[in-house]
């Protein structure tokens, strides 16, 4: 029992180091370095538990190597899982060739089972992620026990006792990783909120200072254009068009600075999606993109209908403009716990991690003629109604925008 408890600590210490490194920004969040880092940390945990195994069992079932292997795949992805598996393979081959094929078969089996749950694992609720990790740990302990063909020396500790130690170790390790993910998410939200408040103050002052003289200039240009002819009239009309674009940018600033819900109402998500589809239909036809809408059930939210529609249209427009001709953009809504999750997906070029982190900041856009204000305003409106936006993207495969909004009862 004491040796197994030491094995548990040998797993937890590397994960605690990963938690410290991740929260102090030593490892960039969501990057390939983050995935490799988790793989290396889990590999160190595997090496530690293999080099200092307990004495109550044989090579396979006596240590807790399967737990870091499972965690590396579930939370870090296939790249992280391969790094951990290579660490296991190298150390096991260095220790003893006897029984190597059996150990590899067990590890590959556990790796394959974990890989089945990797797709959409990050999008699941923390409780479901926790349950999946614990279930895989229990299954792996059963596999290891039966494959290792226990002998009489294993009778000092029953299978139930070993399984409980495996279960406790997985609970503690998964809990530490979940706490790390939640803390990182809170850090990002706090930083984003501070940036938005600062930009809001700047936007309000700039919009008011520029808006008033701009209105006066536009008025005099309209008067002059009415009595002009030829090239002078063309010059004035061009100036008025550019002033109109400047006013559009200023209005975006004002919407960002004051996103409060003037007329909150209980809205049907299905009806809201139909209105949005009509709003973007001309843009979709222009880019030859099909907009697909899917609402699994009757869902209701409380928000200003004009503001929330503006926010969703801005996000949807970006997806349409990022899509190739003949592509599809999907707009889906479903219920998760007490919130409505709206997902906008496209199959465009995708974005890098650096581009994702800059989304929603003033004057940043991946489009040549974009200002970035539309997405900035969308983020601000969604935040004002108690929601949040998360973007995920893979280059060459597309981008997903996930909007989470508070759900209300049907009126």
C-alpha cells in the first residue's frame, strides 16, 4: 500500500509542475508547445512510476503508468499521447527486454481506448471529462490485471484495493488538470475584460470628439454637392461616401462603448436564426456559400433583439467571407446545462494560434479591408448579456465560434 501511494505522488508532482508552468505563462496556452509540454510531463510521471514500482505486483499491473498515458491523450491530444507513449517504450525497453511485447500491447490498448474519446473531449462539460477519465482508468486497470496473469505473490493485495488506488490517483490527477484549465480560462476572461473596459473608455471619448465635427463637415459637403456640377460634384460625392464610412466606424465605437441592452426581451433562438439567415442571404449568395441552420429544441434567451442579432450577424459574416465558393457555413444551437450554446462553423482557411488570441481586439482583422470593429462589438454585446465567445480553428480545416448565452424559460 505504501509503495502504491508513493506511485500516486510520483504522478502528481509532475502534474503540479505543469500547473505552475502553465499558469505562470512559461508554456503558451493552446499552442503545440502546450501539448508537447503536457506529453513530456506525463512521460516523466510514467518514467517515475516505472523506475520506482511497488513490490506487490509484476511489471504491468504494479505501477500506475496508464494514468498519465490516458491524461496525455485526453487533455493534450494525439501528439501529447505519442510523446508519453515513446517515454514508456524507451524506459521499458531499457529496463528489461523480457515481457516488453506484453507491456507494449497493454500500452497500445490503453492508448487506442483513450483516443476514441479524444474527439470533442475538450468541448464536453468538466463533469463529463472527469467521468470519462475515471472510467478509462478503471478499464485500464482491469486490462492490465488480466493481461499480466496475476500469480500467488499478488494475493497480498486484492484487485479491488489496487483498483481503488488507481481510481484515487486518476481523480486527483484529473482534478489538478481541470483546476489548471479553469484557472487559465478565468485568467483569460479577466485579461479580456480589462482590455475591453480600457478600449471602451477610449472608444467613447474618441467617438464623441470626432463625431461632432464630422457631422458638421458632412452637412456642409452635402450643401456644396447640391449646387456643384462635373468633377467638383464627383469629388464631393466621393468625400461624402468616405465620411459615411467614417461614421460607420464611429457607430461601431459607440456600440462597443455602450453595449447595454436597451430593450431586453425573451427571444426564441429558432426565430432569431431565421431573421439572421435573411440578413446574410445576399452576402451568402455573393460568396456562393450555403448557410445551414440547425436548432435541436425550443431554446429561449433574454436580450435586446437588435443588439444580439447584430452580434451574431457580425460573427456569421466573418465565417461566410472566410469560406471558399461552394462551401457551407453552419449555425447550430443546443442546450448544455442551463445555457444555450450557439456554434458557427466554416470550412475556410482557418487561423493560427496567434491570430485567435488577437480576435476581438480593436483594428485587428484577417481581412484586407477589415477594421476588426465588427467582431469587437459582437464580443462586447455578448459579454453584456452574460455570455462569452470562444474560437477554435485549424489551418486548412476551418474555424468554429462557440457562443454561450444564459438560457431562460419559455414565456
